[in-house]
C-alpha cells in the first residue's frame, strides 16, 4: 500500500511539473500544452508516447451523391499502407462499385524486407462509389479495413472500423438499368473501362494477351484445331479466306468470352490471398494444388474432362449446323471447357491474381484478352482457309515444361512463409538445377543452331546458380540474392545465428513460461513480432544475429509472440501489456516482474541494443 501511495504521489508531482513546464515554454516553442504533457509523461508509460490507432489514424465519413467520402487525418510520423485497404457494405441496399473504386497514389517507401511499398502520410481522402439498389434515402453501414505504422516504431495490427451514413434521396449514384444484367454491366462496370487510362490497366491487359499467346504455343491448343477445321472445311464446300477468318473469329471470341465469365466471378469474390495465406494449412493447400498442376505440365498425368462429358460435348458439337456463326460460337464456348483442364495451371495462377483485385470488370477483360491471345493460331488457321496447320514439336513441349517450372516456383514461394530460410534456399537450388537439366546444361551440343547454344548457355547459368544456392543453404544462408552471405561475411561482421526464441501463443502459455523462469531464477525477454512489421524484420535481420547480443542474452529466457494473424489470443496478449502492436520488446526480472522503463518499441541497431541490454542488467 505504501508503495502504491508513493507511486501515485510521484506521478502527481510528475504531472504538475510537466504542466508548469508546458505553460512556461509552450508560447516560445509554439507547442500545445497537451503535446508537452504527452511528450514528458508518455515516456514512462511503456508505449513511448505512441498513439492508439483511433488517434493515430482518425477516420471520418461523409455521404455524397456518388457514395461515401472517407477521410483519414494521419498524424505526423505515422503512415498507412496503400495495399491494406478493404471496403465492404455490411448493411443497406447498396453495393460498392469496384470497377470505379480507386485509391490515390501514395509515396514510395523502399524497404529491404518488403521491397517497394506505397504509403500515405498526412491527410488521405478516398471516394468509395456505391451502386444503390433502391431509390430514396438509404442507410448504409460500411466496414473499412486498413493498416499502418509509426515510422521506425510500432506497426499496428489490421484495423477494422464501421461507419454508418445515409445516402441522400435522389442522388446520382449508379443504379441498375432496366435492361438487365447485360445493360448493367455495360453502364456501370464495362462502361467504366472506356474511361480508364491508367497504364497499369492497359499493361495488365497486354500482359494477359501475351500469356494467352504463350499458351497457344503449347499442345493445349491442339484439340481445337480439328474442331475448327471441321467447321471451316468439313462440309466439303470451298470457303474463302475472309469467310474462314470470320468463322474462326466467332469461334475464338466465344472461347474468350467463356474465360471472361470465369474472370468476372474471380473478381467478384474479392478473395484476399495475402490475408488467407497467413494460415499454414492454407499455404500447404495452395502449395499442394500448384505442385499437382506443375506435375501435370511435365506429363506425369493428364488433367482432362471425364470421358462421358467429352463424349456428350462432342455429340453436341456435331449437331451444330456447320458454317453458321451461331453454331461456331457454341462450339467455341464448349471447346473452352474441353481444353480447360489442360490450361488449368496458368489459368489458376491468373485467377488467383484477379481475385486480389476485387474487380469483376477487370477480371473479365483480362481473361478475355488471354482467350484472344490463345486463339491467335486459330485465327491464322481460319484466315488460311485450313491450309496452315501447326506442327507439333519439341519447342511446344518446352513451353509446357517452362510453365511447369513456373508452377514449382510458386510452390517454393508459398512454402517460404512457413519453412526455415535455409530449407527455402535448398528448394530454390534444387529447382534451378532441375531447370538446368531440362535445358540440356550437361548434354552434348548437337548441331550448330544459335537457339541451342543460347539455351545451353542459359542452362549452364542456372546450373551454377543452383549449385551456389545449395552451398548457401548448407552454410545456413537464407537469402536467394546473397546465398553465400554466411561464408563471405556479407550479412555483417561476425553475425551469428538468429536468437532461439520460444513461440508463445496464449496468455496462459506466457504465464507458464514466466513461472518456470522465476523458479529457475532467470530473467525473460519477450518479443512481439509480425510478418507485416517492418521494424521487426529489421531487428531480426540487423540486430538479433549480432554475437554480442547473443552473449548478453545467454542466460535469459527468450520468448516471442507472433501476432501476424491478429487472433483473439494475440489481441489478449497485446492488451495485457497495453500495446498497440509490434515491435515491442519487454524485459522481466528473475521474479517475473516487468521492467516497464526498459521496454523497446523502435528499431535499435546492434550497438544500441547491446547498450540497452547493459542498462537492463543493471536494473
């Protein structure tokens, strides 16, 4: 009791002294009383004057004729990530018009751990367009997700806020026209594509068109050739080049439209791969799917529609009137289903990409462009009136194998989130060595063709790089760009292995570890970490591996809480210590009492952290 009274009186004296200083010096320095108090008193609170998220990023909403205007008043020294925003209507007869929703450009922030990221400083305004389903005044509840950090300090977990507004009656918000789904798509979604001038949109369409051309070079296109040939010349009557091209264009357009429907559904799902991929079971599931798709590209098994379905589709196509545009279009759509399993691997990757955009119009346009690219050889075939037929060859198999290696690379990329760095490096090394073998790096060079020499040279480069990755993995390396860092000292002078943290997931589990350390008479260091915390990555890469840090923590129990998923248990642990998010490093003495004055909530390099550990030891 005496100790509590003493602490309370000390805090009161501290507060009064801060108030006097603020009143005296504030006019001269143009700093408010509240800022002086926060700066002076906040240092000992354990949060280092860090604002709670609702104060760091206060959000306001205003209903407008075209939707909702959201405004964030981002405080100085804080920022929001551009790619972390989500918007969902949870209540009300309205929907978000994702086709016209766009975020303003942010400031580029380069980070060694995360690469190029866009962030917002200062004031941020986002217009969220809504499509109303009924007239009159509409109450709408909007759920908004965002995430940010304090520069060089704490990173907040993903934030979710709900705002309630009322759309005014008679507003000009887009309404579904009376013409039905097709007219609605034309006026609200596809109509907006005409006004899009962003290079990103056009570049994406060009890229998908290019991917379609690459797919047309694989054997997947072969089943369509006899179908189209039978349409053009199967009835025995001569067909002009113009007529042949028109028929093939109808065929390809219908096929592309079928893929476009898949793209629209993928865009409407708005699946957040980044958020879902935090769960290990999701990562393993995706990895397994892409592994199977990769193996199919190498010919270990075939992905195809069941025989009964193929027979039914074939029977249906033969009953279409040959030479008619309608019949050709029907067979083009059915052909897309027939060859769908063959193009499943790259198509799955495309759909995963589209789902992250949450844009149905873009998804449809992108896969339509991919379908047109796939149909280029068929258009050439039609324009030649059947005289030109693609010949199978090794080069077509090579394209398919290349797609298989891309799929294997996706597998390694997924698994890198849950397996140790050296094991990831090992998998990359094996992948490059396999690619080198398939490119004939160790095979004798036959002939004097330049493309064979180029392929062999590239294969030898893959061979050397793959072997280097294996050596780096064996030496404990984890960076594909610097695989030999542990051998060359590129990671820094005399860097040691990472700190051997023990992961804690619940408050009860933490209490068990604290009790065990107290019984052993040992101090404890508790680290709060998250994959989306830039400062955490910097500490993990630059500070913790230093051998001086290891030496001073040799007799300290090292615990770590991973709040990447921000589960209920994670939030409970953060709330227990009045933390808003990582980074946060807490220290406990041999009696399991926290040394609150020694908390670390920002990046410290090895020298600074070692000095801080010395102060902790003296505490």
